C-alpha cells in the first residue's frame, strides 16, 4: 500500500475543548516563504461517514470536496 502524507491540525478553544483535524499537508516543511502563510480558515458542514471507512477512502472524499471548493472560491 502506498503511504499517504497526512497532517494533524489541533485547534483549542478558550473553553478548553479542542478538535483534531486530519488532512493532506498544505505547507511543505522545508519552506518558510511568506507566500505560504495562512490567510483564511473555514470549516465545512459536518458529514457523517461510515465507521469502517479506510484512510484511502477518506482522503478521496476530502480531495473530491477540495475540487468542488476550488470551483466555487473566487
């Protein structure tokens, strides 16, 4: 099975709750360019997925969502 690069993003709220989000790496580790600074952050709607979904299937779902978003962002 081919390895897939994954990155975890942890967000902590002021009330102490936190969430961990899994995704494809957006910013390569070796770059420090200002072009790669985060300018916006948004969350999708919550979507229930099957418990037995594989990581490959999950990444395919995320990639499909990203393709749709790119067409809608102006």
